[in-house]
C-alpha cells in the first residue's frame, strides 16, 4: 500500500489539490483527506466502458481501438457540418487538438459552457469582470454572497476551502470573521447556513441586482416596497452589509445563467460589484462546474480568439452563441455528425436537441457509460484524467493547475492521444479522397 | 384527477453529483427521477412521497416520483438536473445559446406511472 499526496481532483471547478489517497494493487482503495463526497466517489471508481464499441444492427459491439478510431474518423471526415462538443472533463492538451481538428474539418467546436456559464462569458465580454483568485478570497473576504448557487450540493468543498468556513490570513477565526448572504428562489442547505437569506421570485434576479445598485449609489428612495419578491427592508439590510465589507465577493451560479435574463443578469451582477467599489474592495466570480470547463474557454480563446461555440464553416473562426451554440445547431437539425467528448449531452441537453442528436452519426469519447451512449454509433473509452493520466486544467478562478497521475493503465488511452489519432486518420481520408 | 400549475426549476443535488459518472446505474435512477414539492402541493395532488406524478410543460412530459421538500415555495417544483428534467426543457435559446432550464411553466398531476429508466427515456428520442 502506498500513500499519494497532493492529488488534484478532476470533478468540479474547485479543483481541490490537497487530496491524500491510498493506492494498493494499482487501484485507489481509500481517500484519506481532502475530497468531498462527490470527488471521493470519482476517485474510488465507477463502472467503466470496458472496450471500444461500434453500433451494429442497433446494438453496440466491442471492436479494437484501431477500428474504432478509423470509424470515428470516417464519420467526421464525411460530415458537412460536424459538431465537436464537450471538452470540459478533460485536460487542456486534449482541448488544443480538438479545436485544431474542428478547424481542419470546418466544423463547430463548443464546450459545456454553452449550457452552464455561457451567458456569464457573454456578459464578461460585454462589461469585463472585476475578479480575483480563490486564495485571495480565503485570506481576505469578510462578506461572501452566493447568488443562484448552491455549493453544498454542487461544490461541496468550496465553503470549507475558499470562503465562509475557511480560515485565512486576515480571517483567522473562520466564519466568526465573516458574513454570508445567500440569494436563491428556494431554501437549500446553503441558505440555511447563511446569516441572511434573500428569497427572490423565479426570474426576479435582474430587478434585485438593479435595486441593490440603486441603493449603493444613494438612490434608496426610488425603490418600491418589494422588488423581485424581496421586501425593501431586506434589500436595505443587504446593501448595508455590502457597504461595510472590507473585501466582498459575489459567487454566482446557474440560478442566474439559466433564468430569464441570462447574460443580462450577469451584466447587472457585475455592475453591482462595481457599485460596491464605492465602499470597499469587491470581486465577482462564476461558480464553474466541470473541473476544466474554464480551461477549454482559455484554450479556445488562445487558438481562435473566442471562448466557445466557434464555427469554422466559413474558413475562419465565427462566434455567435444563439446561432453557433450546440443546442441551437441541434434543435435546428443542422449538425450532420457529432463528436461528443468528456461530457454528457444525453443527460443535459433539452429533449428537442436530443431528438436530432439521436438521428445523426455520433462518436462518444469518455471513460464512463452515460445516457449519450444510447445514441452513440462509435464509443471510445479513455483513461481518466487526474487518476490515470496527467494534464493541465484551469480552476474556476482561472488559476492553472496540473492534474496528477495516481495509478497506471496499460489499456486505456488518454483523450489527447485518441483525438490526435482520429485527426491523423481524418487527414489520411482527406488526402485519399480529396477535400480539405 | 385535477393537476396543479407550477413553476419548474432544475439543478444540481449532492447525490445526483455523486452519480455523475454512473448515470446508467440504479442509484442514479433513484435520485434523479424525483420531483420535489412543497407538502401543501403534495396534499393538493393527494400524493404520498414516492408515488408517481406526471410533470408536463409545453415541451414534453415525464413521470417521476414525488418527494417532499419544504425548501420549495408552494407552486414551485424542483427536478434534479438530468434526462428527466431536460425532457421538459425547450430547445429555444432566445438568441443566447442557453436553454431555459429554470422557471418553466408546468402542470403536475397524480398518475399511475410508469417511470421510465434512463435508457427507456433516451429511446423515446429515437426513430
């Protein structure tokens, strides 16, 4: 038995990097410290896809890696409008090859931001983002706001490592030195821990951001008795807390990106952060979901100038979420083939988009079986990044970290190598048949 | 049986997260195939915890199991993010690329089932 320290978790955007595990007979047998229950479940292992597969007469049959890669390349090389989607539960090295492959194919490359913080990215491009690192928050923040975000369910270590419960250099007493405000449409475990819970009506976030901005800018008298389901007295209470902060942070989640207003909600949240600068230091940060959803947006921006939903069909990078985003492309019935990697649209896309995905030839690359597999024509299993192979990822605060390899695999191939091999085959097909 | 009108939201739950990489398992079927309702809404529908309810929106309909949750205001129902919730979501992104996963007008009614498994639900998209 061996102890491995400083294991980096490849589950959520917290990317906890202080995990200690025990390894025996090339398997993780125990998670000793550091991981939350969700991260622990991943480290201890799940059912795997045992071998590459291809659909024959409606049933998936096992085939060799070589044959699966060839078949995947044929599907992509012969498509006119392929969608290359996912890229968030893998490492930046794989994302780099994926973006290049999409450009070569004249396809569309998109990541899971399209169904999580896509609107946040749009808002940040519009008005910028006054932000900071999680380390700064841990050491300095005395007021923490979780808005439309439920970290006890989605980012279980977030409060302990970085915010309300963590003990920092200037917040040595932990939560005694801090106040927490939770804004949500319903009571959650997170809201029950808060010093102040602000319950908004569904879709009421935008006016509540506006009302707080007005109060911070000295216009409290124009606020009606109730805004977005929140009594004026509660808004005044929160604004007073915000005025007193030395270092405040607004963390926001799907509660605002998935609701009416979308990117406009986030623009307003960022403007609220700016208004709070009249009184103290404030930052704002999206609670990114997958461990490397942020990394794909970084990589895609380096390579194309745009963070996600990039369409290469014109011969250059074209970015227009709402047109070039996966849900739209599928719901319009436009994509004629799909490569799904490191994500699960089968579980997370609207039914209307799935009806089209089910019709088109689909290649799935993932370590684990999932609902998308029901539609897949070629299934290629891979090594688990952060357990069986290493690579670079970006934490939710855009801090790059390197995933470690904890155990060996003599069978499964990393995502990067699989995508490279598919790319090589695609080039060979195009060289033979003409095309690109 | 008369149904109730409700606002549907979907989102992460802890147990659903623990089963992120095992969505075809029985466990995932157990945790993601629920609809959390306020006790008053459960009483209006005449359903007990674990009994099937049919949730319908303009975009689809699914049968899931009722679960009591006092965190939801009366008239708001919650389904964990996953295939069952998404069967009820529109593909229209209003020009932003983002579907409306939260705040969907829905009706909830008592039913006799059946609750579909992940695989059965996925098959409804085929053909």
